C-alpha cells in the first residue's frame, strides 16, 4: 500500500498512531407521513417517550463528561437536554402532530431541520458549528422514534475517522479508549474540538475528504501539532513518528514542571502570562496551565451559545461572577460585546463590508439596551474579585468619552440601590486599527491599559482579509510595519504609566515571544494550552538579547526575514518545538 498524506487543521495537540475506524452515522430516511385522527393520542405519546429517552441519554453522557472533565463540560449536554423541552422545539413538534396530522418522526425532523439550517446559514463559524449539536438532537430523537441504537460499536485503540462528530460522540467514544480523531469538517471552536482538547485526544478537522481516502483498518499517523495525517505510512515514516511521539510526551512532562515556574527572563524581567477564554468550560485550564489571570474573556460567546438576541442582566451577572470568583485572586479582563465583523450581529443586520462597518463599541453605543445591562452586570460582579473592562474596536476618543458617561450612570444607579462594587474598575481599549496605534499617546491619557489585537491590527494595516483564502499568505503578523505600530503603542503607553497586553494569535506563537518581549510588552494573553511553550522561550532569554532581536526585526525587509531571524534564534537556544521533536 502506498503512503499518502492528508492535511487538515490540528485542533488538539498530540500524536496518535494506530488503525483507522471509519465511522459513519446511520442515516435515517424520514418520509412525509400523516396519521389518522384516531392515532393522534398514540403519536403524541410516542413523541414524548422519544424525548424522555433522549433526555436520559444526555443525562448519562453528562455524567460521563462530569466524571472525566468536570461540571462545566457536562453543562453542554445538560443544555442540549433542556433544548428538547424548549417551546421552540417541543411545542412546535406537538403542533405539527396535532394540527397538521404529521407523524412524530416527520414533525421532529421538520422542526429540528429548520433550526439546524438556520444555524448552518450563520455568518459566524461559531454559529455554524452549533448546527452540529442540533444534528445530534435530531438524530437522537428520530432514532428513538424508530427504536434504533444510538451508538455504533467503536473499535478500541483506534483512530476514529468521520465526516463529523458531535460532542456527545466524542465523550462516548473516549470510553472506548480511542487514540484520536480526524474529521472532514469542523473548526477550532466546535464543541468536538473543545472536548478533544479537554480529553487530551489528538484531533484534526477540516480535512475536506479524509473519509474518502481511508478504510477501516488502514494504519494511520495523526499529528495534531501539524494537522497532518499519514495513511499507510512506510516503516521509515512510522519509526520517525514513533520517535516524535515519544519526544512529545517527554516534552509534555517537562512542560508540567514549567507551569509552576515564574514567567521571568534569565535576568529577572517579569511578563504576565494570562489566558484568552471563550467558554466557561475553559476556566479550569487557567490554573492547570499556570495562567496569572484572564487577559481576554470574549463575552459575546455567552450570547452566541444561548442562541438568543439578549441575556438578562441577572443571567450575565451570574456568569461574570462565576468567572471572576474562579479566577480570583488573579484579575479577569471582560471584553464588552464585540458583534460585527465575522461575528454575526443578533439584530438581523447585514452589511456588504462588515469589517469596516457597524461593529464593536460602535454597536454598543448605538444600542444602550445592550450596553446598559451588560455594564450593570459587570460592575455588580466586580464586588467578587479583581476585574477589568475592555472596549472592542475603538477608533475615536469620543467613543471612550461616551462609554465613560454610560459607566458613570451605572455607578450612580448601583450606588443608589446600595449595591457593593469596585467603584474604580480599570478601563482598557483594544488597539486593533492603525489610527489608534498612531494616536496612542492621546488614548493612553484616557484609559488604564491597552490590549493589542494583532489579528485585526494586521488585517487593517496590510489590507488583508484574514478570512480570504486567496490572500491568506499575505496575512503576516510579523511584518515590520505591524511591529513598528506595536513599538509605538508601547512607548506611548509606558510614557503615560499604563501597561500593554497582546491578546491576538501572535501572543500564542512562541516564535514571536522574543520580539514581543523586546518590544517591552507587559502581558501576553493566549489560549492556556500555549502558555507553557511561551514561558519556555521567556525563561531562555535576557532582555538585552530580546531588545536586540526586536531592533533587527524592525529593520528587516519583510515578515519572512523576521520569521527566519526568530526561528534561527529558537533553534540555537533549544526552544523550537518542531526541532525538538525532530531531534
């Protein structure tokens, strides 16, 4: 058999080697069928029984998730069970059975398909990924109506290859000691990816057709670090990856020791390493990976997960309080709702060019009915631990002034109500457009900290749509122009006595750590799983050396030259993970 390679997106690190198990979800043909009036009562009872059995399934899965991953991960399945009783589903199906005389199978199929298609049409990747959860409910209910079995037999110690999986699938499969998973579809923000990372299962998604190239029993190598799948590897390739797998495990053991060490350079300079979070389920990772707080919690994800236009002040308060209490005594930075751009506005609003349109703080200032309850909830939560507020997509000073007026009103309201809170919550802005970096001195006099969003800053500075495959190679965060804007922002901020964080993807790339350190960044905020690698680099360099690298990078011709400079440095100082695995 010939060795073949398929590329995808590595969403859970690690290397798995073993036989493939091609998993195909059993397809149910649901034909339009109507029932006689005398069968109505029986059909409604059949539907109720299917819902009850589906709830029982999800409670069992939640119990497994709770045992393996903790309470927060079980919440995903508890929420799915609640959806079964949601009026938009349960009552709608009953109405189709009773009013249209549809069979229970067809009514459930129609209602859930409608909801799933709405999610699939969403502009946001996050919303589209939620369609997979809806598909799981659809299959589960229809299978119980057909009295089918929910779980196919999965071979133990195999690599599961499938078009897609649900979060419930991955939890159940983990009980069969699977080695990893490779999927045709999916993204980094899917519940499957989140579960795979939490379970420590190497995972690759977005292969666009690995299921067409693999048959059950094929030997596979799945490299979640690079997103590469090798089908039927040669003996030489297999030996190479077995060594790589062994070294990776050794590296993980070494990184556990790093987690508890200070984030400090060889000459004693401290940089705060904090976590970027999107899900409540990730809170446990803050301590596990040694983060010194949360540098960015994307609050809009709470809204997107509930699939609702708004959350009440009380619902938000409970969520923010839980985050703050969990992270204390370290600080939590809550970014205000950042809708627009690639995050679908829950307002039915559409634009030809959303990245240059109504997004971030512009939306909030135009929609006080969204801003006001969120601010009240955040200020109330400040009583339970240190908290900072971050404004997204600021472009004008007037936006900062207008926000402060809203915040002042909230302080007055809560004081009048006798609510205890921090009356001086630090306020920061995202630096993600060139105009703010250029005017950094003026902004620095009005706020308490800056947080540089390198993804958007790169997009707006280099005029490259980061979601456009045609120009993806031009999206270069290490371009000297970007580095110059970062340096200017830091210098102006420090002159005014305020700190600067980097919370974009650049902060997660260990290759960029020496440069960011040399540019005098105070805080790096990234997904927790990347922090040990960043800390390894941090603890291997002196500030004088980092400043020298930053100076050379600013004089470089382009991002490729900067990357080459940094990769050489990592190799010379034994900090390059790729080289360490190849050694």
